[in-house]
């Protein structure tokens, strides 16, 4: 199935190259229950839902966790640069979203509207993943994409909660921003420590994606 990553005129943490690499991993693993930590404006979410809807003929679920604009000051999280800068370089996008719609694309309301096509397949949760993952049901999850809080504690805890729910079945965890020494280094240390602790296999794709096959 030839499906290419689309940006949908919204801000995203993945460019086309990395979006397509993620889709290739998903295509290889054939998951039915996808979890994303760090939804941002919903671009990756929409691509995943479109892809799984085709690949699994509608038999899939998507769960997304994000702060959706809530304050991160209490846990001193480090924001990737693309989240800190909400300005569009394209003037047409700026006029359409910021001046005409006056829409915060990272809000829960905006992402829900963007994913409305799949409203019966998706579940979105607003809050810190350190808290949210403890209370939502992720027992069916067989693929997780982690791109939420970039502190050591949050990355380690995300891995812990997801692995505990996935370890009795085959599944895959992909962590974004594994090696970004110029800005955030905690993700790499957390991934390395957790993989060592649980004796898990790890493969790194061009220093960016850390792929854990369970």
C-alpha cells in the first residue's frame, strides 16, 4: 500500500522524511491499537489513522495523550523548538489560522475537529502523561509512538507504563528525538537506561528514532 505522509497545512514535529519512515515501521508491524504520547497539532495522528484505516480496513483504535496547551511549568519540561514557536513561516497559513480562524491548532478542540472523520476510533486525553497513563486503559496497545515530555523522568515513566501494558504480547515502541545533543539529551539517557534495565532490544534510525521491539 503506497501511502505518503501529509502535513495538512498544520504544524508538525515530523517532516515528510521522518513521517514516512514512521509509516514504514507501522506498515511493517501491522498494529491495530496505536498510542501516541505528544499529539501536538494532530498531523501524525491523522496520518496514522488514515493509514491504519486503509491497512486494517477500519479495524483499529487510536489513543492520544497531550497537554493540549496546559501549563508545563510544574514539571519543568523542556519543549522542543517546534512547540515553542507557533508562528507560521507561510503568510497564507498565518492569515488563515491566526487571523481568520483565530484557532490554536494545539488545542483539544482543534485536534478533535481535525480528527472528526475517525471520532468513533479515537480517544484523546488531556494531561501530563506521568498521570494520564496511570488511569487510562492501554492494555490493548500494540504500538506506541513517544514524543511527549522530553525530560528524563517523563520519558522513563512513559516507557515504564507502556512496556508494563505491552510486555505480554508482541508490540513496538518508537521514541522520537533519541539523539539531539544540540538541544535535549535526556531522552537518549532515559531510553538507554530503561532498555538496559529490562534487557530489551534497541535499534536506532539515523540518531532520531529509537525502536524497541517487544
